[in-house]
C-alpha cells in the first residue's frame, strides 16, 4: 500500500508540472535525436482528433490525408501515436491515415473490461467502421502488432493487408516485459509527463502497466493456430537485434501465415522502423504496392 501511495504522489506531482508547462512538440519514448515531423502534435492534434465509444471506453483517434485507408496501431505502455510519425508523414500524402491511440494510452480511456488483444482489436474495428466502409491496410508495432494479428483474424473483411513490426510467434513463458512505473519515469520523465497530461485518468497509469504486462506476459498466445486463421497478405518485420522478438520467431510467424512475408532489418532493435527508417520504409512501401 505504501509503495502504491508513493507512485500516486509521483504521478500527481508530475501531472501538475506537465499541465503547467505542456510540450509544444510531442516526443516518443526514449527519443534521442531531434526530429522534424510534418505535424509535431501527432497524438494531441485537436484539428485531427476524434472520439468514439467502444464498449466501456472512449477511444481517441486522428485522421490525416485522403485515399485508401491505413490504420496505425502503436506500441504498448511506452507506446504513443507520435512514435508512428514516420508512417503518418509518408502515408498521408496518398492515403487516409487512421492513427489510433489504443485503450489506456494517450487520450483514450482505459475502461474496466479485461485487457485483451481481442478487446483492442474490437476497439480498432469500431474506429475503422466509423471512418470507412472499406477494408484497410493495418500497420502495427509491438503491442499494436499483436492487436493487428487479432484484428486480421477476427475481422478479415476489414483488413486488406497487414504490416507488423516487432511482434511474432509468442507463448506464455517467453521473455516478458516487466518495466515498472518508477523505471519508466527514470528512463524518460519528459515522455511520461507528456503522457500523463494527455490521459483522461492519469492516476490509473499503474493499472495500465499492470493490465498490459499481465496480458502480454501471461496470457498472450500467438502461435500457428492464430496465424493460420489470417488470410490477408502480411509483412512481418523485425530488427535482427530486437531484444523482445527473435528473428526465428518472426520467421515462424511469416511461415505460418498463408501469405506471410519476412523482412529483417540489419542493425536494428525493437523499434526497427524508428532506428532504420531509410531501410524499413522501402520494404513496407514495396509490400503495400505489390
């Protein structure tokens, strides 16, 4: 109880500070370099933002551009819509980009239903159905990649193609994600303050960490049975230095998916598209065009 109260005190102090001085330009977690996105407020852009109720939570999403729809699903816990800025910048020129802040992240509510990938896939499908009657290309990173697999499996008519980065074959007992709220603030306080300022219920941040980690570490099964249900073309992308997803597990996912393809980005870790965009983007672009 004492530890929980300390966390709440830290969150309250950080929230007050972040509201007093909101960042002009958004950032993604662990960002090192200075960047110049076409829109510096992805994930907090009032002009592009919308809400829709999915189950027991209001889900926030942003719309950019016109053309064939593309859904973007960011990573979990330390993930944010802004980390997908490369994709938004590049795709909104010729596509309608639907950038979703997944349940509990950014401006989206956490809700009280059990935190599952089936639920997050339903949230994404609810947003997609509200925006367009067409099927969409889906691009998901890490946690968003597993949601993408589930979306393609449960709502096949809505997913035209799927690109997954840093998400592959997984079974309970595989190496997990055990980052704590305290560690997150130590790693990148500026990012965490920014996210607290966006959250509709910032004091539930510890609960978000617990829910996402429990689902990912103890319940997530991404195996041949799941992959065999996915019928659309899928590009499975992984960095060869990814500390969460092995190249072998990514290759297995691509193998088990009927129209699966594998792209290995040399010298890249978990966020391969952020670290090696000049290598990752041509592979994604080729996949989308063929």
